[in-house]
């Protein structure tokens, strides 16, 4: 096994990346970079129903959007390729041949229907559903007869019931698996392709993976893969089984839950920095919760890893982190992420100069929780608000509203610059018994249709003078 840390992210091309995939990719990335190691991307496309080129490229595009760069893998290559399992069949066949030669596997002719019937019977009897090894001790003549009749079969691994294997985990320390609690598992499928258990074992060994970081749901798989490592006398990697991400009800996050898919979060206006930041702090604690990818690499404590089996996905906490990242990003970078939402919601925004949009964005970004909020928050720049004197009177009281409108009307046509207008009405408001929030609140309502929000001074910087005059005259004129 390699002296240098080597980890791998090995997704199946299912068509989209869910949040659990991203967390696994992120933790592998953080571990590799902190330990000065190598991150390998391996696409597990041996299942024909998932062998989709487009889906594989979607994984690459998502990783690029998240800025999770891998060191070896599809397209960029490396010394341990190929990195698509569908192109590694010869390697799997070689190790299967070694198992056959050493009589560590056998042909299983049981049909899917037979296996399902046995499974149902075992469950009905309160027994754990396991393969009953019907074919393990078939006489040689029976095997030859079935082969002569061209009956389909799979190769199964012969587990030693008396054996117990240990694995070293980052989250629990040493875990011991007794093989009497497991049964002979499939190495191949009837079509001759190889199973997840076997291909993972082969690739992790041949690619010299030192640490396997994946979900808690693979813990039992680890026991069977450990049996394969021991069968070949190969050194085992260390393991880290990440907690399962659950919804607020404590059930495993699924497609029905908002936030399950990364594309869904992207379409709803969540930043990649925020998604990674949230997933990194999920299930652990940081004094400063808002951290960049580089900071997380430096600060993540791999010596204190929780052994909990599950953690809850909190969309409100993700929104808070997203809001903090929106505030944190410089306007030019934020505009890159915001443009698709802005142009979709307000087509006329395409005609506005980027410098102007950046200026506005810098002033209003504190009001955004997600990028999707941009249309509602910035609409005041593009559209005249719908205002109503009744709303003003209801909010401030009739006398206050009339006084404020009168004050605005008296000063609206003054030749001063608009910033001088603000200072004038602010000073005069005190003389007429108005609070600052009452006169500025009235002004804000006339300009954007809301009593709260952007600062008046920022608003007067953003809106052209002619627009300000036109809107203020609407009710006060």
C-alpha cells in the first residue's frame, strides 16, 4: 500500500448528485488536501442500468461547480487508470481467476425467483435473510450437467464462518466482524459483469487507496470487502463511515425532501461555497462556522470524528450560511452567480451595465438569503412601485402621513442635488414633529413600495434623479 495518503470518491452515474454524494466527495477532498495526499475520482459504471455517459459528465460538471478538483480520474488520467469501472473488466477477471484457482468461489445457479422465495421464507420464520449456500457443495457432475444445459450462473465467494476480520476506522477505532453473521456473496452477475463489492475491493487495492471515506450505509459491505482483502493477503485501507444525512423527522434524506439533490439547491439559489461550508460543519463544531474550502482544509479536525450513525439536514441553517456567504462575496463574484436568476426574473436587466449591477448588488446583498431572492429585492430599480396613501396612513397614522407628504411636496422641486434634499427633509422633519423613521419610511415607501429595506442614502445613490423625482411626485404631487 502507498505511503502517501490516497483517497477516492467513487460515485455511480445515476444522473444526479445528491447531498450525501457531495459530503463524501468533500470529506475525501478535505482529507486528501490536509494530508498532502491524492484524491482519485472513479466512476462506478459497471451496472448497465447506470452506464450513462451524460450522467457521468454531470458528476464532473457538479464537482467543477463545487470547486472540488480531483488529482486523478476521468479526462485528466493518472497512473492507476482507467478510472471508469466499465473499462477495467480485464483487471476484475484476473482476480476472479485467482479466486477460482484457489477454490475460494463457486458457481451459483439459483434463479432470482428461487432466491426471493427463500428470502421470504426466512423472514417468515424470523430468520435473517441470507443465501443458504444451496450451490456451495454441488457435486462436480451436477455442475457439469447444469453447464451443459447452459443454465445461467453467478460466482459466489466462499466465506469462512469461523473467521473474524478486523478493520481500522477513523470514527470507531477497531471494528471486528464475525463471518458467521454473513453469507456467501455474489462476485458476478448472470450477464458476466462484476458486482459493487468485488469491483470496489479490486480497484481500492490496485489504485493503492489508503483511506476509504464513504457513508455509514456501507458499513456491512466493508465486512465482506475485508474478507476479500484477507483472502488475497492484501493490506486493508483504513475506513471512515460518514453519518447518514436524515431529514427533520430522523428518516434518511430522500428525493421527496427538499435539498436532496445538488441541482435542486443550485436552482433555488444556493451558493457552492455555502453548500460545502454547511456539509463540512454538519455533525461537528467550529468556533467560526463560516469558512472557505481552503480554511476547512486547514481547520478540519480529523482526530475528533463523531461515531454517530446519522445527522439531521437543517435547511434553515443552510439558508443562514448561504446568506452569510452572499454577504461575504465581493460584488463582482456574486454577480456571476446572480446573473442567471436576475436575467430570468427581470429580462430588462440584461441591458444594465455590469458595473451598475455590481454597485446595486453591493448595497442590497444583505437582504438576500438565496440568489433566487434577487428579483424581488432589486425590482425597485426596474419597476415603479405600487403605492397607496391609505397604506401610508395605516402605517404611520393619518396626521403623520399627511405631514410627511406635505414636507416632501414642498421640497421635491428644489434645485438641490438629491442628497441635499435628504438632509433638508431630515432637518425639517424634526421641526414638524416627525421622527426620522417616519419621514424616511415615507420616502422609502414612495420609492420602492416598502417601509423597510435598503438605506435611504444607498437608495438615492442607486436610483437616477429623474426616477426619484417622478416617484416622489406620484402621491405627494
